[in-house]
């Protein structure tokens, strides 16, 4: 496998337009859209219920990130089945959306490279999906965190700023 170090390449997503985003609505929309694909591959897609939580972010960009994370998890388990779980929570001044699977996981060597442009472990992947997700998360004052044990799955957590319900909310 040939790896390219192209971390200097910059993708320019449209400017984020932050508003109050109901994260539960975003997750439910992604689940509806991805359910048929998951089912076709023998994968159970589970949304863990949580009370409503609101982020200060661009709704379309958050939906794009979560959809990409869910589809990556489904693709990681093609042919072996399994479960993809989406969880949301608020902690402090942050909102977290985690997507975890019980697939093969990612080796420690690859874990730190997942958001590098053109790095991929997929035979048909471009290596752009997670790089773009990272950029979108950063454009919304957030970040992505990856946790994996090889052979036990991968958990990706998107952290976003909490909607504070005041007029002094920083614009993204």
C-alpha cells in the first residue's frame, strides 16, 4: 500500500453558518437515510435515545459529518455484519455524537492517519471522506476523536459547541 503525505492540501468547504441545531433530529435523519444500506449488508443501525440536545453549528455540515461516519462504519463491516451505534450527549459546554461499530477496528499505526487527505485503508476509497469531515468539524469549532482496538471496532466522536441560548453565542 502506498501512502501519500498530503496534509498540506486544503479543502475549502463552504463557510459554516451556525445556528441552533437539534442533534437528535440530525441523527434521526441520518439513520433513516442509512438504514436501508445497513440492512442490505446485515448490519443493525441503532440510535441510542437521549434527551434533546442542541449544538451551535451548521446543520447541513453536521449531517454530512454524521452520515459519512455512519457510512464508513457500515462499509467497515460489509460481509461480516454487526452493529453500528449512534449516541448523543451533552457534557459541559459541548455536544458529542459518537458512531461506533463492532467491526475489525483500525490498527494503531493507521489510527493517527485517518484524517490525512488521500490516506485510506479501503480498496476503493479515495481517502477524502474523513479529511473533509475533520475540516467541517473544525469549521464548526469542533473536532473528531478516534478510538479503536484492532479486531474490536472503531468509535469516532464528533465534538461540537453547545447552543447556549443567548445572544452572545460566537458566530462560526
